[in-house]
């Protein structure tokens, strides 16, 4: 409990300090998404006890099993889906998560448009952009983005932001800058970028959502 409390306090202090010193200090503070995937339930409940309410998961079935009983008890929990979403799981996902960060292909967009209604829990989507053009990573390439964005808009999917995972062997700031410029061009307000090792750099480029796992919970067992 004390370990998570200290990490939580230090993280929030670092986020506030970095945000206040950035060019985006007049904007709202970035949201801290505690990436709870594969973490033991004890750590999740400790995080809830100290006031954390925004969590990120990357596997639907695991998330349903864990969070279904918890969200009945804590009404103000906000759940974000940050993993690759299979098309056959879209219906369940959009009725369980508040935000989906990984809209990354036309087939997924079509499936979302088929099931999305005014009563769906998901009210916000982000397009995952493959800024490094990595063959083994999901996301829309920079070259294909404009066409995909128009396609998604034609389906009336409420896209409000972009998400990226920079290549592990490159300076993340380059990719955060790319994402910021893309968001500016297409007038998108949210940027899901920055993890435990690079969230300060992401804040300097206007990140609105920080996906932080190990710096919050410690290493997974």
C-alpha cells in the first residue's frame, strides 16, 4: 500500500511539474491512466483506496472478469482499452470501456459502426498511428492516415484523438512531435502518448493521456 501511494504521489507531482513547465501549461493536466493489465488484484484495490480512478487494460476477457464486480462498487471508474482489439470482440468492448485508444484498421471501424449506438458506453475513440512504420506493430501509417480519417468520419465514429507507441530504439520525442503535428492538422484534441519511461517527454508535446504501468504499480510478477 505504502509503495503504491508513494509512486502515485511522485507521479502526480512529476506530471504537474512537467506540465506547468511545458508550452501546454494553460491546458488541462494530462490524465494518468494506471495500466493495470496483468497486475494482481491487491495492487488494483490499493490504487483504488488512494484515489486512482482511471485504468487501462489490453485484454478484453481479463478486463471483464476483473472490473465487472468493481465498477458496481465504484461508480466513477473510467476504463480505457489500450490493446489490439479483435473485430469479434467489438460489441462487448464498446459496452464496457469508456475510451478505446486502438482504432487501427478499416475492418475494425466497420465493426464498430455496426454496433455503436447512443447507449454504448464508449463515447470516445482514438486512432492508433504507426509513426515508426514498423511492420510488426499495429496502427495506421502516416501516409494512409488522411484517407483512413475520412473513412472513419464517414461512419460517424466519434474520434477525438490519436495514440502512438514509438519504436523502442528511437528517440520518442520525434514520434510525439509527429503525433502532435498530425493532431493539429486534423483538429483532434487528445493525444494518448507517453509511458513509464518517457511520459515527461510526451507532456512536452501536449500529451493528454499518459499510459503508465510499472512506474505506478511496480514491475509485474
